[in-house]
């Protein structure tokens, strides 16, 4: 008995990614999160998808809407649709794959499928933005861990202030260092004999320090030296 195929939950829960090309040059790119249920396009910069150059039956134009299987893409009436599966070459979409009245055609955007809407030189590529795994909610253990980290982070500056150097102890250490330097300087001066104050010389000290020039000799005036 055949079973109905179901689209994986990650595709149904994913977002939408669009790229607009002018020829082979990428002009714009947009990404829409899974929280959106519809994506509208219009030739307006304020539109969710600013789309210029495509013929739209109304503005804004419903380009994509979420379905239980993922996304349904509505094709602009003057655009042709091509499809690529998992990065293969693009091929035209068959009429059997389209649903809706002429000018209001649409088709499902499945897993691994990229649609290319072509009108003139413009090419709009649309593909699902797959969510591989939903982020789990915070557990009590995670919250407790975050609180612990926050407490440790905030307590570090407080511990530095409370357990840091004592200003009185720093002043005492500086005083001891200055006294030690003074004592060393006094010892050096004493070794050099500079610890005694200077005093004037006595007459006896002056006499002993006079230079001896020898006995006085009288030289005749007619005595010459050559």
C-alpha cells in the first residue's frame, strides 16, 4: 500500500532565500526567517522583496506563502519557471507541476529544489533556507551555570579591592626602604672620612704644610747664565 510522502520537518520549518540576477551578475539577495508566513514583492524599496523588472498583476504581489509542507511560490504571469534539483542544471517546469488558473500559477518549493523565475534579462532564484536543528530551550542547569559565571565575573574586581595591598602597609614599606638607603649612604661617607665636619687649619698644621724651598743663596749681579 503506497504511503503519502511527507516533507521533512526541517524544510517546513525553514525560511526562504532569494537572489536576483541581471544576466549573470548578482544584483540583490534576501533572506527571510522561518517566522514569516508570507513574502510580498513590489517595485518599491520599502517592500519586503523589492522586485523591479517583473510584470506583477498587483502591488504588492504575493510571491511566497508558507504551507504545511514548506513554501508555495506564486509565479508572475509573464515569467517562465525553471527548476534545479540539488544543484543540477535548470530545466523548464512542466505544466503538470503548476497549479492554479493561467496567470495565477504556483508550485510547491520542495527540499533541495531551486526555482528560477525568468523575465527578460532578470532571473530570480528562490530556494528554501533549511533549519537543520532547532535550538533547544534553556534548561535549569544552563541558567544556573550562567548565574555562576556572572557571579565569578563580578566578584573578581571586588576581591581585588578587598584583598589588594593595604595603603598603610605600602607606606611602611616605603619608609623602610628610604631608611635603608639613608643608612647605606652614611656608611659610605664614614668609610671615605666624610662624616666629620670641616674645621679651619691650626697654625702648626699650616706650618707643616708650607713647602720647603731650601737654603737662601745670594747670587752676584755680574753672574750670568747661558
